[in-house]
C-alpha cells in the first residue's frame, strides 16, 4: 500500500499580495503583532521599491479598495510560498515558516488604516 502524501500548506497555498509603502507597512506589521494571536502572515520587503507585500488569501484582489495600496491577484495561478523570496531584490520581513498562512484581509485593512492615521498624526505634529 502506498503512503499518502501530504501537501505543505506553506508551499502550496495560492495567495494574492497587498503592496503598501514600507513606512505604512512596517507600522501595520507592528499593529498586527500587538493584536490578539498571530495575526500577521508572510510579509515581503522590496528593498529597491521600498514597499512591503502582505500575503493574503487568493481572491482578495477582486474586492481590495484600500487607498495607497494595491492588491495583485493571481488569476488562479497562485503565488507559491517558499522560504526563498519570490523576486530578486526582495527578502522576507516575516518568512512563511514563521507566520500564519496569510493575513486576513479585513484585519489588514484595519491595521493599514490605523497605520495611516498614526503616520499622518506624526507628520503633522511637528
């Protein structure tokens, strides 16, 4: 009898990516990490573009409308998470093996909004 094969969800789960400016993204990561549980999934940092990419469930791009961010859909192809960054010039801020499978889009939306308000307040106070 053949042994059944298991599929590692970190390397086989299709997903989309929400891209934000690094400053807002770093604030959002801090907010998510302070929240209940482990609310932040894998996060990519693009050194050259100074952006962060939050891994979110596939299909998120169809309804994503947060100002100042973009969500790249996979059109059914799916981005596969592996320990190595998927693009040259990027690196994992939160690697797939240290995070939940993906960040919940509703939770990310709230964290990005809170981060934007914090940045606006900090920039206008001085």
